[in-house]
C-alpha cells in the first residue's frame, strides 16, 4: 500500500470490539503519539475484519474504509485481512482528517523500535 508521508502513531486496539457492529461513537482503536511527557491521544481508528459475508467496504461519515488489506505484521498477523478508517480528531492533519498517516505526528520519541512492515492490499470487495 502507498501511504502519504507521515506517521501513524502507536495504536491501542480494543480487541473484543473488533468484529462487532460498527459504532461511529466508539472507535475500536485509539492512536497515540509518544512525547517526552508520555503518550498523547492524537486520533482514532475503526477496524473491520473482512468476512465471507462482506459485500462492500464499510463506510462512516461519508468515507469509504481503506482495504481490504493484510494484517500489519508483526504487530497483527498477515492473515487478519481487514478494512480501516483513521480520524485525526486531536491533531491537525494537512493530509486530511481521514488520511491513514499524519505528518504532524512524530514517533521519534518512542523508547522501542517500530517493527511494522508495509502491508498489502488483498482480494475482496473494494
């Protein structure tokens, strides 16, 4: 996948909510930026698995989710094919509120390496 320049931040997934009915008021991922003072909430994400009964990509707020894509290995197994939609609610994003990346987010203050490899688009309704 080609992403605009920028970072994605550190994602915390509410695992039990994944695969449940999509709720615009309850994103299942919170996105944080590491800072000298700790983690700062900068955005949210809705994560929807691709299932055999998926007929079209999910939509929220007039936005079509990106995907389907493989999991973001090694953080998420490649076999977890999914759609996602980011929303930068707490940090301005010149790429747009719903861009997957944000050049105003920096992850250089993290105390651990970011090991994620690039993900690939997968077959499915697009």
